[in-house]
C-alpha cells in the first residue's frame, strides 16, 4: 500500500514545478517564453535563432502595483546576474544587481547593458512592463544560463513594497514577498525575428530611469 503516497507525492511535485510558456506582448508583438506569477509578476526571455557564441537576449519583466520585480539569469539569488526594475510614475527604473549574500544586492560593474525597447516598455491601468535588450549579458562563468543550453531555470523575486528611493536605480530594496525558480525552454525562446526586435532598442542605459 505504498503506491498511493508515492503517486500523490509525484503529482504534488508536478504541480509545484513552475514552467514558462509562450507569451506575445500586445504592444511590441515580441514573443517570449514567459513565467507568470499569480500576483501579476511576469518574466519573459527571447533569444536569437543561433545560440552559438550569443551573449544577448531580450527580457520583458513587469508586474502590478508599485512594488519591484526581479530576476536571476542563473536561477539562484547569490552569485548570479540579477535584473531589478520597478515603476516610478510613468517611467521604469531598472538596474543590474549581484551579490554573494542574502540582503539588498548592490549594482555590479561589468560589460552588460540594458537597451530599452520603447514599444515594449509602458505602464497601463493594471500593469507595468519593461522590455530591453540585455546586451553582453549571457556569461560562461555560471552567473547566467549558458548560450548553448536548451533548457534552464531562471529565478524570480517580487515585492509589493516600493523601494525606499524610487527615483534612484541603485536604491536598496526590502526582501521579496515571493521568490522561486521556473523552468524555461530556451529552444522555444529562440526566434528568427530576434535581430529585428533587437534593432528596436534604444541607446544603452544601465542605471537610469526611462
Ligand atoms: C533585502 C533584499 C533581499 C533579501 C534579504 C533577500 C533574501 C533572500 C533569501 C533569504 C532567499 C532564500 C529563500 C528564503 O529564505 O526566502 C532568497 C531567495 C531569492 N532571492 Fe532574494 N533577497 C533580497 C533581494 C532580492 C532581489 C532584489 C532579487 C532579484 C533581483 C532576489 C532574488 C532572489 C531569488 C531569485 C531567490 C530564489 C532563488 C534562491 O533561493 O536563491 N532577491 N533571497
């Protein structure tokens, strides 16, 4: 009679596994593999058709309300390239973050850049959305997923509380109210339209509001 508990355990594990699904932004028309959280948080990624040697991806991240949304491009919070963004009136404030300890992560230095895509960056009555080319983001040192990976796990974190200095991209934040990891099918994230979408991006901005 050990079968039933085993089965139930298996089903629970399946339900708990969080998986990204295809998602097309209504304004930009860019198609992502995206994870959506019940709070309204979402995280999507798009990649070029040919992964060999690629360092760039398009990220869409957003949520509801005035709190922050964050992502880990490797999965864990620690020793990973993190993306952090929040709405400030009708603009989005964003930055990269990196830390080797649990606590408000500081802004790192590096060659990576965020190039905002204007038609995928907006606030409406229910959501805010920030879409950008993450240029020189994909690393081979484990701080992000690797270019040639076909599936990966990305981390998500969100807080309903706004950062203390909303206009300052380097603001400290309080701990997330929800966090976890989600499986992404990177093969499905690849698109022949990537180069066109990438061309929509504006000049690089790393720590500014736009
Ligand atoms: C004061 C700020 C923060 C504190 C104190 C903090 C602390 C923690 C702790 C203790 C965990 C382990 C799970 C748990 O015990 O809850 C965790 C997980 C996580 N955090 Fe943070 N965090 C902060 C900010 C952030 C930010 C800004 C991001 C992203 C931009 C982030 C991303 C994650 C992710 C993706 C996880 C899940 C994966 C993992 O467990 O490593 N965190 N955080």
